[in-house]
């Protein structure tokens, strides 16, 4: 499991979501997959996985850290209305 720290948090009340910019550290480990990131961030933020959308994972070549952009919705209905077309 990677270590996480919140770098930025923004609230979007009209979209029923919060946006998080999270720093993930996974030194001496392979880059985590989207599914791993989603599961570990759900545990880190104490929320359900079905309310999380991983938008971006930015990592420099050979770096053991990444910046992850994640949206956490208030409910699954809001996530499906906005994320799925």
C-alpha cells in the first residue's frame, strides 16, 4: 500500500463532489493501478469505492511518487450521472 497525503481539496456543491489532489508515495514498489489507487484512497478518505472516480495519475519517470487527482461524490447516483455518458 502506498502512503497518501492530501495536497489540495476543493468542494463542488453543484456537482455533489469534492476534488482531491493527493500525493502518493510508493518507493521501491511498482506504480499502483487505478483499481489499487481507488481501493487505497477509499480506505484513506474513509469512504466507499463506488463513490470515487480516479481522474489522473501523474508520475515522473523513475520517481517513487505520483500526484493523483480524484473526485469523491456524495452518492453513487451523482457519480453515474456525471461520469458515465
